[in-house]
């Protein structure tokens, strides 16, 4: 192992790269990781010792708070390689701000901006060969923070690890996606932490999503916990509905993730001249529009999912299939966003960040 210090970051290079063993044409999302990881520890009241080290298991005390109280938050970002071999991030400032909002809500310390960007840059410099060219290829970047203090007292930890791992990625959903609209289970409640990218928000969805899978759906669209009358988000994506030629999505709230792709979709769609309404969306309205033939599309947006068309939905035992379209809003908006991400088009919004 060789050690060197790049600005603030200590680097220990991996001498045994696994890259030659990876089939980059057949990646299962989130199953292969690059050669290095970024790690920074919080103790004695500050973040310290930022390092990039070979990807490796962690050693933690079994009583560490993260295992018992789920004090854990994460982010999802992507790096893209353009045709000239330059590497880009997409709106990383949004992820940086959001992880700190998530940290605040879970009583975890904010992470410093210079460590975040320097850590990312150092890691991507070392693992840049894992970012493959071509539309649809990317490197999924997973920053996360866990509470490491030993002891099962139900109180915030005084020690944390901030870690970034990276995984070469293609599509998140391999096949067709149909969704079940929730009428019993809930993802988040008002005053809760649905807006945070907290690990527990995802674990709580696994059981109801498994039930939905038994009925032939890949995802659940969550509805408001009080009445189940309003559509909110799908667990891995925000959701958009095209009624006639208007795109409708619900406003963000303390129950809903403020998705980076969601806000990009809204801006790009408006820039394309599409009428976008950000307002509460009733389940009843969507069912009536589907019955009248006015519901033309549903799609989800997210970093991992990018823009994923939803082909049909179910509600209380009934099922609807959406009409097949030649040129969908989902395809058109996805192309515009990916053209920016892959440096194929002008970035009029200033979203690209060169690494
Ligand atoms: C992302 O899109 O980055 C997410 O965090 C969703 C995750 C469940 C894959």
C-alpha cells in the first residue's frame, strides 16, 4: 500500500483492482463496488481524518447506535463520462445540502462542504476508470452517515462515520414497472422525517412493497397517511402524471423527498413549454382521468431510476393499463436531462459540475 496526502485527504491506494473482473455490459444495480471508498470520522465534536482507502468491510461495535436506532442517512448521486473522456457530476450541491438536512433531522452533525467535494474528487480521480462512456452508463455514488458510538442508550450518538462508496450502474429497473397505490400502509407522517433520506424510510417500505409484488406490482405509490386520498411518492422515485397534456406532481412537504431529478424534470418540462402543475393530486382524479382516457402517462423520477415510465397501476384490487404512446413526455424529458448530464447539450441551468 502507498500512502500520500492530497490536500486534506490521506490516500491509501488499492493495489489489487477488481475492475478486470466486472462485466460492465450486464450490471445489476448496486451490486458491484469500485476499488476505493472515502471515510471520515466524527469524534470529540468534529469531523476529522478524511481518507480514501481500499474498499473494505467496516469493524463496528455490535452496540453501535446505527444497529439499534437506525441513526443513518444517505444520498444518491451519479458521475457521467462524456465523449471527450471528461467526468461530470449533476447538481452535487443539491445532494450536499440534502444530506445535511437529513443529518439535522436525525440529530447528526453536519458534514463540512470542503471535505465533501475533496473526498468526492479524490475518490473519483482514483476510480475514474470505472465510469464507462455511453448513454445510460454512469457511476452511482452513495454517500452515507452512520452512528458509531457503542452503547444501546436511546440517544444520539457522539461518534459517526461519513463514507462514500461507488458502484458502476446502468438501469435501476430491468423490466416493466407497474405500481400499486397505497390504501392502508403509509411511508411517512406529517411532522415525521419522510423528507429525509433516512435509512428507516426505506426499510419501512419493504414489507408493503413485497405484498404489492405478490400482486404483480414493482413499487407502491404512497398516499397521505391521514386519508390515503392524495398521491405522494413512490419509494425510490417521485411521481409525475400526464393528464391530457399537463404534467402534474404533488408539492414537496415534510413527508416527501425533495428529489433532485424531480426538480430538474419540472424545470426542463417548463422550459420545453409543457404546462406543469405542482399541486396536491387526488387518487380519485387519477382514476377518473384513467377511466376517461385522459391519463396519458405516469412516470417516476430519481437519481437511480432517472425517469422510469410506469405502464399501469392498481388500487384496491382494480388494475389500469396506460395507453401506448409514440413519443412520451417521459422520453423527451429524459433525453433533455441526460443530454445535460452527458455534456451533449448546453447546460443553460448550470447543473453540470466538472470533476
Ligand atoms: C436514488 O435514486 O439515488 C435513491 O436513493 C433510491 C434508492 C432506493 C436506490
